[in-house]
């Protein structure tokens, strides 16, 4: 009784080809998945840019009105000060503090967005 010996090379080659094909398929699938994620990110960024533009546009006019009102009030205070030349020097520091506070509020609103 003779034992037949088979060369395993063809089986090994076939298994290796299948493994390589599987790796290629996985790489293609991963590339496709990453491309889809990048497309979603781009769409989200465009959407967020639109929201930000709308917020800036919506807050621009109220900020303009606020600054105009502050300028008017400051002019009024300056006129009042120039008319009261004989008063004590207390008004000047008060005006400076008031203007600094209002400017600080406006800067905060501009940097953090008015909602």
C-alpha cells in the first residue's frame, strides 16, 4: 500500500490569494467609509457657516443701535460736563468708568455672539 503525497503548495497559494483579496476589499471599504465621513463633515461645516453668518447678520443691527445709543449718551454726558465747568472732578472718573463698562459689555457681546 503506497501513500500518496500531495503537494500543499497549490492550497497555500489559493489561501494566500484569498487573504490578499480580502485585505484589498477591506482597504477599499475603509477608504469609501472615510470618504463618506469627510463628505458629511464638509456638509456640516457648510451648514455651520450658514448658521454663523445668520447669527452675525442678526446681531449686527442691534449692536449698531447699541453703539449709537452709547455714543449719544456719551455726547450728552460730555455736553453736560462742559456746561458744568464749576462742578467737582467727580464726574470725569464716573464717565470713564461708565464708558469702560459699556465698551466691555459690547466687546463681550461681539466676541460671544448676541442671541
